[in-house]
C-alpha cells in the first residue's frame, strides 16, 4: 500500500515504558514503509529530542495537566498540519483525545491501544467503555489485556488484536554489564534490581520488605532504577528500616539493560501490569525474574521453568524465591537460558513492527 503516515499519540514523552517503546518502534518503522509522527498531550519530554535526533517528526499539545482542555484544540491543529493517514494512540487520555478529535478535519482510521489492566481509576474504565465504539481497531499487548478490554471495557472481540511489546534482541546481546562500583555497590554481594516508574501500583513497599528480610539472612544490595510519585514514600521506608547502605536509588537510567546484566535477580512485585517491558528486557538480558502473578506475566513466565511468580501480597513467597535463586547459581542460569530462548522466538522488534504494519493495512483496506 506504499508509505503510510502514522501519527502516534501518547500522554507524554517522558522516559518510561510506553514512550520508550514508541521510540523503538519509530526507529524501525521505515523498514516497513511507515512514516511515524510522534507526539504527546503534555509538553515536550526528553524523548522528543531523542526522536528528532533519529529524524522523526514530533509535536506536543502542551497540556498543563490532565484537565487542561486547551490541548484539544492544539491536537486538532497538529492533525491538520501533519494530515496523517491514520492515528495510533496509546493510554487512556491519548485514546480519548484521538477518538474525539482525530477526525475533525477529515475521515481517517483511529487505532487505540491498552497496555495495562486498570484497577485504580474507575472513571477511566467508564470513559473507555463509553467511547470504545469510536475506535476502528484496538490493540492489546498481551492476551490478559485483550481479555480485560473485551470483558471489562466492552470492546468487540473481533476489533481487538494482540501485538506484543518488541525487543531489540541483537542490541541487547551487545550490551556490556554495568560496573557496580559506579554506584558504590560491592562486586562480591548479590544484587537485586527493580526498574520502572515509581507508581503506587508497583508495590514497592513489598520490594523493600523482601529486601529487608532477605538481607537479614544474607548480605545483599538492591538497586532501584526510576522515579515517580511514590519515590519519597519508598525513600522514607528505606531510611526507616535502616537500609540506606543496602538499597541504592539511581533515578532514571539509560543503562537499564546493562544493570539487568549486572544483577542476580529482578524483583517485580506489582499489583497490576500489562506486559511489563522491564520483565521482558530482564529475560532477554538473562537476568532471572521473580514477579507478581498478575496480568500478562503468566503468559511468559512459568514458575520452575524460566522464572518465579508469586501473589503480589505473598511476601513470604517472594522472600523464599529470592533466597532460593541467590543460593543456586545453576538454577539462575537455567531460568535465564530458557527465558532468553523463549523471547528470541517471538518478541524481536523486527517481527513486531511487521505486525503493526499488518494492522495498519487492515485499517486502511477497510476504511
């Protein structure tokens, strides 16, 4: 069908799971004859500059907050200026704006996506359900998320596809493990890592509790990569427990994969997720995973085969699992090898962008 001009809309372009995934996709889209235009409802973020350095056009609607309706008019202006063949939006606010204002200049297909299972904000779920019929196609990043949007949000099953998050497997293979001494972490102690946006749903209180209990039985270090609204609370909890020298806060890092390769276990105890990028990345980096048995995690982790899953509130289970892995290097290697082979077979970014191109072609053919 030739080159497609696709406007990709996110809530923001800060460093985080979805924006980083959009950056990766935008870099590989030209190989499948997709011209990406990437923008956000918020002000320009750090990934705006990165995208532009790769030759990708960007825009921002400069919303001052989630209730700043002035961004609607700015979005319409950007749509008229770029005149995309279709709009591909991600996350609740961007989905809503794309559905309501993506066709104000002319008719075009609207593709929306859901990347996580919403448990916090019921009004998000209500508005998604109310406006779902304005999407021409909806994409989930895992089967568990697909079930959620069909069963809980009312999307027609025939209008929902599953396209997984992509990984740059060859790029990850070339990453050199980080040097622990950069952060004053001893090389001879086990290292537990977590990475992501510090939101309440990430259940980082359990992370700290598990680290404290494991540390009481054997010395270790823990590393938190990221930032977000829960940072102050978690920092206070670490200090209250006297773990200042045990738990290291590194903020946002461009070397997450390097730190995953330098770590012994990824501990990821979220209350809810979609298909978490960092879990997939850890598996691709051969870092054994202990994660919550929620959402899509059981789709790519099987306890006893390539990782361990626990209930989000099962602190004892997390402690036993982490202690077991730290005590058994051969078990860690077996889990890591099986996980790596599994991801190599179905999550490469080259395969994923081909799936997106097929979804776009389906929309353009039916419009």
